[in-house]
């Protein structure tokens, strides 16, 4: 009898801010200016104070930039 295998959804990884900035092509100062104005992909702070964002959120933001 074969056992059924359950497929897992791909993990939506957390991207460090420094990596995201390289992908977007902006400086850290621009990032914080955008954040203060409510622009850019949503990011979260880890308990240690580091900034991370979901890969899916970053990809959606990049697609939005390409469409504009």
C-alpha cells in the first residue's frame, strides 16, 4: 500500500533589508525616506531589531515598479 505524501507550500522566505535594497536598486537612506512616506514594500522588525520583508511582498513591489 502506498502512503500518500503531502506537498508543502513553498516557504515564503524573509529577505534581509540589505538584499532587498540591492534588488530594488536604492540606498538605505532612500528606503527610510520611502518608509516615512508610506511607499515601498511592507517590512517587519525582528526581535533583534533587524528589518526583513517577505519574498512575495518584495516580488509584488518589483512587479509594480516594472508596470509603472
